[in-house]
């Protein structure tokens, strides 16, 4: 099936290249469609390339299984963290963070919305980090796939393939409402159709996604407003945003940033603490959004909570990761001093802050000089706020790049970003980039990840 994926990619690119004028026109129309849909990143249309990331049914099954197993693992770990002081001592969250984590969300599954970023080489999935605090991109992905539906209908090279698309907005809203209905079981006076508040700082780069979600939620019968943490107030038993009572909070504000401005958001936090509105994700989801979680999942001290299947998925999908500290660890069965090991093995390792996002301050050893590498180690090893991870080879694929009236085929780095809502796989998107740090905020682009299945040959009887 991997050979078949190579075939579909090749035939698609050949057909695209044979008619550059048509491809340029489609690219322009696609960008106009993104503008009309409000699918913007900062002030420009979301950057796209004119080819999806095709994956096979077997790859889709492997990815789905890994995402759903790891989602269960992460939910179990959140529970372990809340009841085990040893785990808390290892991860070293602040007292302020822990205070938020212990706020009861009043529903069962803490990890409501997640995006589990990974590389997929053939049939091997490797998770690099988990976006579990306030992951973006679900609605963007729906719009991009909608645009591609129109484009892909025009390619005869795809006539012998079934192309499967995914909707995320619907499952996202279903997940939010599932948690809300469990939340309101103790307070039946709350309305069955809640007023939803999408909450983040003003003028964030992903704010146009909020507008798309507001329209979708409202069209499905849930009045929705977009606001910021500073706009909340408490009136009796009601939590108000911009003077209007809200019942369900879709929390897009990053918890770490919220704590940095806590003095501006006390009513927002207190309203959630007092159970005046249901908030998704809950603050405790941030526990497994920290990159230290990849080290904790493979720590034998904390693996007693997982079953055999979960342990096997952890072994196969989590790269060797350790908290950056001056300590001894095990690497491939050998005990090593971590500080010396990192210094001596730069080209096989990656250093990254445990709490950063958007590809910020990630140092790939094979692209970093030894002096800079050593400086990063020395400056951060005492605080234990960084992780070191074994380098995972980056998948590469040829994509069409259109600049003006010219089409070029270029080799790009590719990752996959599967979504899970309440632990269920909910489709994936892909990011592509020239840079090894693949992120839209770092100059990358978005393409849909679509499952393609070869149509069965039809034998005509004469």
C-alpha cells in the first residue's frame, strides 16, 4: 500500500504539472475561497499548497489506534498526577498551576480536545508533543478540506480512488455538549442549549478561527460570543461575559499565559472554580500538554496504571525523552550521565522548552553548532524546565509550490496533526515546511490529510 501511495502522489503531481495555467488558476481561486470563508492566519489567507497528504486505509487504522490509545493513557496520567505527590514532584508545576489543576471540571473525561502532533514514516507513528491545553486548527482544517473537495474533483488521476474527508466542527461541538450535559446534571436549571463563550486574548493570530466556530455553533442552536478573560464578571450565581450570562466556555486561552495575567482574569477563574459555567478544556488538561509528559509516560515508576496494550503503544510511539537535568538516565539499556551524554551526542538529540508552543526555541542537534548547544544545556539544566528528545527522522514529500505564474515541485518536511475529541480520533491535518521546525507560525503551510482507497476494478460481463 505504501507503493500505491507513491503512485497516487506521482500521478497527481504529473497531472498537475502538465497544466501549469490551470494549477495557478486553482491556487488563486483557493486563496480567494479562504478569504471568503475568513480562513486567515494573522492578516493573510491560511498558507496552503495544492496537494493533500494522502494516506492509506492501513495508515489510517494505525494512526487511529495510536491516537485513541494514547488519549486514554493521557487521561489516566492526569488522574495519577492529581493523586500522587511523587509525580507532582517530578513534573514541578508551580503552586499556582496546581491550584488550577485541582479545580473540579464536574465531568468525567478531562481531555476533551487534543491535537497530538506526530511524524508518520510509512506505518510508524512517533508523537513529538501533545497540544492538550488549547489546541487550534480544527475549524481551519474543515475549511481547507472543503476547498480541496472542489479542487480534487478536477483531477482524472484520482478517478480510480475514493477520497475520504473528515468534519471536525461537528464532533468538536458534540464533545463540548457532552461535557456540558454531564456538568448540568447537578444543576438542571441550566439550559439544554447553552450560551457558549470562546475565550482567548484579543487579536491573537488564530482569531479568525473563532469567527468560523462562532457561526457554526450558533447555526447549531448554541448562541456564541467571542470574548477575552478580562471581560468576565460574577453576578450572584451567574458568570457573565460582556454582560451576558454564559454557560459553556470553550477555553482557547493558554493556561500559562492566563496565569501571567491572572490579576486581569480573577472573575473568569473564580467563575469556573465555583461551577458557574462548564469550561473545556479544564485547566488540568495542561498537565499533559507540557512536554515533560513524554518523559513521564516512559518512566517505569509511573507505568503501573497502564494495561499491556497501552504500554506497547507507548513503547512504539513515544521517542526517548528525558527532563533536562544533571542526573543519570538509561539510554538503550545503558546507564549514562545525562549532562555528558547530551553534550557528546548532539546530532542525535533535540532540546526544547517544556512549555513552549509554535515551534519556539527548539534546537535540533544536527542543525545546531556545538557552542550554541552547550550554552542551551548550561543555561537550562538547573531549572529542569526543558526536555531532551531523541531525534526522529522527518518525513519528506514532494509538493507543488506556486509563485506567480510558476509551478515548482519541491521536497518538503511533513508532519501530521491528528485531533481527538473525548479520546476519539477525529481526523488529521498536515503541516509542511522547508524548515525542520514545522509550524505555521514558523513559516509552514497547511494541507489536508485524506484517506484514499483504491477502487475495486469492475469486471464487465459481455
